[in-house]
C-alpha cells in the first residue's frame, strides 16, 4: 500500500500557489542587474570581443570549404 492516501495526494496537489512566493514575483532588469552585480560598461570596445589572435590563421574556413566540396562530389557520384 502507498505511503500516501488518495485524499492526501488530492489535497496537496489541489492547493493554490501562493502569489507571495518569491518565485512568482517578477523583477525589473535593474533589480536583476543589482542582484547579479552587473556594472555599467565603461569601454564599448570591450563588448566587441573578437577572435583570439592565435586562432586567426587556423585554416578553419579553408577546411570547411574543402569538406563542402568533398560532400558535393560525393552527392554527385551517388
């Protein structure tokens, strides 16, 4: 026999959700930023990022082109 009776399960599952529960309270962007410690950006260029210098000439683009070309040849021969 189950640890819970049918009436216990129905009572627990039909209970109303409290609107006072913090989970259900919406926060503004400002409140979330404050909670996360977000600071204003002082230098916009830091957001731009970029590609790491050591990876610029890693032949990634050439490899993708070769794969696509090989795939095209395989499709044409099938």
